[in-house]
C-alpha cells in the first residue's frame, strides 16, 4: 500500500481528507509543511509515494477559520513554504468550492487511476 502525503495551506481540508482516507484503508500522513520554513520538509519527514496538494482561496480559508479577512502570513505560506510541495505534487486540487465528500471523491478517483497505472 502506498504512503499518501497530504499537504497544503491551512483550511484546505487536509485533516478531514486524511481521516476519510484512513477510514477507507489508506496509509496517510497529513504533512504540516505550511508551518515549516524548510521548503522540502515534506520530503524529509514523510517522503510519500503519492503527494496530494489541497489548495484553497485565501478568502475561503479566512471564512473557514472564522476570520473577516485573510491573515498576512498566508501569502508567505503559499509563496515560500508550500511552493516546493506544490511543484512536486502528484495531484493538485483546489478545494475552495468543494464539500468534503466532493474532495474525497476526486482524490479517490485519482488514487484508483494511479493504482491502475501502477498495476499495468
């Protein structure tokens, strides 16, 4: 079973997706790269077989956090702390307009395709 890493900015849905995938039998690590100033920390800590990058618009993240506007550190988080992981991800998904179930469905579709390609 491949090790799946999930990375992305705060409020993108990483924790919910990680719980859902684990409940479906996947081996998952939620990587808190957004809290590290070392851009490749996701590789050093986890080095997953599959890297999923969940993204979210800053206005949506602020709303999910209960804030009236985005925090200034979100810009740094995206431009520096997460850029390396985003460039190296196997699957990118903007979760801004998606429900947790829609996120899970799209990620599972990707994982099924990935597994099929690996088996061929």
